[in-house]
C-alpha cells in the first residue's frame, strides 16, 4: 500500500529498502516500519488497519492501533477465471 498510494494517504512516506512483516498471531501481522496491521480472514478476505498519526508522515515505532486516526480497508478476493483473482 505505501508504494502504490503515494499521492493519497501515503504521501510523503519514505520508501525503505526493506519492509518487514512480523506475524503477531496466526494469519495476522504488521508491516514495519509502517503503522499497518493486516489480518487474513479465510476464505477470501484481508482486513487492514492503517494508522494515520499525521498526514504524510510515518512516525516510526508506532503501531496502527496507537494512532489517533485510521484508514480501515477490507479486501475481498474472488476467483474470476482459472488462475486469476479479482480484488474488491
């Protein structure tokens, strides 16, 4: 998300050389250094919580949950044809 949304909520966020995903429990984890938590909800949903402490600024060391404002996202993956998925 931070690499594809550089003109909206991720405007001004730095693009690091490495982004680490740390699993916090089964099918859930967070993206470091970004304040983003994602959970996979079988069979076909991903729920994201993106912390927005200050627009255009990533405050390293903050979790998504500790930010005052949030962007909530629900991604639904549906098969469209063999070998392809539609993302809603």
